[in-house]
């Protein structure tokens, strides 16, 4: 099994825009689902997605996490649609 901090930092290194736009990220392993749960948060927006062990392994090897990339893009799109004066 992978280390939570290691996986979190690897995701941050693969997707540097997470830190740039202030998105909070956390990861935890869900024993019941046998997968990693990735939490993304920016202001009032929150997303929770599951990252399978094989995807986590690809992330740690420096490859793209496709499913997570889609979730990050969705979160950023939601944030970009909000007027800046709110």
C-alpha cells in the first residue's frame, strides 16, 4: 500500500495548478472500496473521487491520473463560472 502523504504530494507534482489556484487536496484509503478517496476543495466547492490502486500506482510512477485530471478540470470549470465579485 502507498503512503498517504506520498500520494498526495505526487498528485500535487503532476497537477501543479492545484496549488496555484488554492485547491485543498486530501487523500485517504477506503478499505471497503479498496481504493483511495481523493478530496478536492476550493472555497465552497468540494469534490470527492475514488482513485483505484492501479491509478494510484501510475500516479506514483509519474504517469497521469486520468480520472483525477477530469475531476480537477471539473472543479476548476465550476470555479471559473462563478463571478469574481462573489
